[in-house]
C-alpha cells in the first residue's frame, strides 16, 4: 500500500438521524481542508443500502478511513471536530495500522469508491 495513495474517508449515516445532521458540517469542514486527492464520501445507509450490504451500522456516525483497499479505521466516532482531525492526522502520518475486519468491511472501500464514481 503506497503511502502516497490518498485516503478514502466515508461517513455512514442516515437522513433521519439528528446526530448525523449535526455531524455533517464537521465532516464537510474536514473534507474542505483535506490535502488534494483525498476523497470524502457521505453514505446514507438507507439510500445506498447496496454499498453497505450486510454491514450492521447500529450507531452514528460510523466512519471508514481507508488507503486503497486497506481499512485503517472502521467504527463509531464521537461527533466532535477534534476527534476526526486527530484520526485523519494519524492516518496521514501512517500511525494507523491496517484494521482486521470481516470480509464485508474489507470490501467496503471498493464499494464506496464505485458508488462515488471512482472505482
């Protein structure tokens, strides 16, 4: 996995979720300040159910951070700007090690890229 490969950051949320609505500006601000090439994708788990497939998203926001097809983080992130900033800094610095994940989560980066038009 080349260190130069840009990060993919996906937020799995739902339109009806109040926490997601509050988190969207935080996510968008991280996207707007990201280095060129990084991709940020907002995934509504109901509208894009085919992307999420059998992954059980129980809490929001659930975040995916991947480099290529390697999952560096997949889990719930408390909706605070500082936490997202620190997570992304660690990912960019190479401080996040690949996260062992089930096959559905391991396939998620490719499905998100395909959904957002850049497989």
